[in-house]
C-alpha cells in the first residue's frame, strides 16, 4: 500500500511537471503569449519598486526575490492545458488507474457541435475496463459518454467522446454501431444519455415532423439498423425512393397500389401462418417458437411507410382511391392489432398526424410516437397527447417522444461514418 501511494504521488508530480512544460512550450511558440507572460512577470517587481521605500526594499530583497521567482513559475500554469490536471483529478476520484497507480494522461481535448473528444495516453488499462466503468467515468466527468474506443488504431491511445450532463444537447452526432441486442434500436442522445427503443416490447412506431426536421435521416437510420439485424423489411414510398436509394436493395419496395395491397396482404397472411405455428406448439408468441429445438426461425418483419399521410388521407380522392385506402387501412389495423405476437412491426412516417390523414384507431395502436417541432400545441396534442412539442427547439434532428424524452437523433450516413 505504501509503494502504491508513493507511486501515485510520483505520478501526480510527473503530471505537474509535464503541465508546466506544456505551458513553457505554449509561451515559447506564441509571440502574443510570450509578450503577455513577460508583462505579467514584470508587474510584481514594478509594484514593489514603486510602493516600497528603497531602504525597506533592500532589506526585504531576498523575500521579494523569492516571491517574484515563485510568481514567475506559477504564471506558466495558466498558459498550459489545465484540463490535464482536472482530468487527473476526475480519474483519481474513482481510483481509475493502472496497477502502478498511474492515471490516463490527456493528450488532446477538442469540442465540436457540443461533443467533447478526449484523447488519453494510457498503459495498463484495457479498453474493456474503460467500457465496464463507463458509469463511473460519466459520474467523474459529469457527462454522458457517446463512445470509448482506440484512437487511430493505437492500443495505448483511447478516444473518449462525451457531452456535458448539464447544458444543451449536441446538434450533430455521428451514428454509432448499432446495438447487438435483439431489436433494440438506437435513436439518438437525450439528457439522460443514449436513447433507444425495443421493438420487442413496443412493436409499432409513428414518426412525425415537418420538412427539414430530420425525420428522413432518423427513419433511414432505423431502417439501416433493422435490416442489419436480419429483419425482412417492406418499404412503401410513393415519392420514388429518392431518400432511400441506397437502402432499396435491402428492402422489398412496394411502388404501385397493386403492389402495396399485395404486399400488405402477404404480411397479414404471414401473421396468420405464424399464429398457427404458435398454436400448434402451444405457445403464445413467435419469439418463443424461435427458440424451440428443430424449428426454422421466423425473422421479424417490418412494414415502413414513408409519407403515410399522403397514402392514407382520403380527402380529394376518387371512389376507387378511397376504396384502395380503406383496404390499406384495414390491413394496417390487422398488423398493429396482431403483429406483436407474430414479431411483425409497423413504422409510419408522416409530415402531420391529424385525424384526416391517419385514422385514430390506427394511431392508437402505435405506442411509440416521435415528432420534431410542432407549429402549435394542437398539432403536438394530436401526435403525442401533450402540447410539449410546440416548445421543442427548431433544430434539425431534435425530437420529442411520447414518453417525454427529448433527444437529438444520430446524424446517419450509410454506412455510418461515410458519406453517400
């Protein structure tokens, strides 16, 4: 214990020396900083000469000389990166160090779009330990961690990305790797940390928002996750799949009215088939059926409808079109009513969600509701049941869910980290 304590003291002294060296380097490499440092160091001697009588000054010269030298040394620290000492303190509060008692050393710190990125040099602390102690690190740094990973392929440099627990949410967050958990879908970052939903418990979803609110980016990110989790996905988009061109090959796209009806009918038939499989096996849901020995697993099915209000609103439509809409609504009601047990899910994306665009019975079956800023409280009430979305900031990607969570959606490109 004595050796470990002495090692920690030695490490702390080492960090102070390195912080001092960093300050000297910053002063020497910047003429404006060097000039300011020179002026500050002269203040004490000048004040002493002006304010102290010559005979007293001569008598106290050793003391004043000591004070001047001490101030000259101490003035170097404000020019250095003091975040290094603060991070050392943060680590020490949770005893986050290697076997020798050394805490990670801050190499660099940067802020972009509200996200703070730390690069730490660290030997003797594995990446797994960093991740295992994420909650402790969040408490020590008073932040929410976005990611912890190796930096630039190095096994001694750790990239630690986070945003402050207090204050505003970041506005541009790159999409992370999707969750390995079965159909837990990550949406973005809230004030409580990462915000996600589990389609196993809440099977159907409504996403609403005006143009420019970020709903297309959010829906693309959701589709990317579910298809990579092995879901069979139907995609309905009467705009010609302009926003989903890179995801079309992963989905069964339904373009015409005939294809939409045939596709939805096939989903309804599949629900009936899966329920018969469950009845035959004396179980209640397909997820239990999938774990039975010797059976063929039934993959989840998602029906994603973009611009659902355009597809379902009967206003101004002909009788033939209204008959088509009635059949579509009937299929969707069956999916939302029986889909949970069959692992079949519906996601509707729309610009508005009033009674005239999406039937109330259908909307009532979609337990996950998310919207961007609403123009008034009435619109917010229609979607969420509260008027809170009218107070939501007009920030692209900022959403409010029906459980009251405000979050910033991940900024998705396909695949994450690359531009289309």
